[in-house]
C-alpha cells in the first residue's frame, strides 16, 4: 500500500499514473490511502484515473501561468529567480546586498585591468571578507566567473537569449562590464614582461 497526503502527489503525468495503475492491475499494489479517501477497488481506480488527469492538467496550466508571469515581470524590468551574488530581495525588489555588493564591484574593477587571475581575485575577495550566503565559506572561483559574465550587474537581465532592461540598481557601469568581457575573451590581458 501507499500512504500519501493527496493523490496528485503520486503523479503529474500519464506515464507515472499508468505505472501506478499497472501496479494495481498486477496485484502488487493493494491500496492507496489519503487522509480522506481509500483507493482499493476497480471503481476507486476509475476515480483515481480522473484525479490523475486533473492533477496533470493543473500542473501544465500552472507551468504556463508561471512562465507568463515571469515574462510579464521581465518586460517590466523585474528580476525573477534567486538573487545573484551581490544582490538580495527586499519587499520583492532586487537590491544591492550591503555585505557583498562592494566585493562584486571590486571583482569587476580588478579583473577589468587584465592584471589579475580569477584565482587571485577570489583570494583577495576572501581576505576582504566576502563569504558565501549559507555557510560563510570562501566563494568559489566559478561563482566569481559566473558573476563576471552576468549582465545583471550593469542593469540588464538575460533570460533565454533575450536581454531586458532591469529596474534594479546596477553595481558596475556598462564600460567596466565590457572591459571584463574582453579580458575574459583573452583580448585585453596585460602581457608579462620577460626578464
């Protein structure tokens, strides 16, 4: 048997519900219980089938509504998703994180010179006090690299290949961001002098 809070927790698509019904038909599954219902007979299977269909329909509609809502927000310049490093949410608005924004600015400025590696910048930021949000560890080099590639920091939101003008406060100028992109592409790196 299976105990579940609600039948729609067991399946969100036809393949999953088909497997559960197959288990019933084969006799390997005798019943499913929710707090308000027991599914154990052939008639119960019919009702369960309807419940699965409605759950799958609800899930598809919810997914469409979420995408539409996110698109509307993006068109208004509002960021959707977890805040990038250096930002946080305050009353559903993306704002600079008072603890981390200065470190992200510094990363852009240092890297734009072409004199520092990502590893060196990561160490400098750690020495200056930059820590990860959850456990307070050193922010990995890969996170700094991801930040340096993200146009969110000069005020633009990138989603699915599209750019949207954000309403949040940028942390760096477009020119600094562009310099960083050139360095990342290896086109503006300071050459080491030979002794």
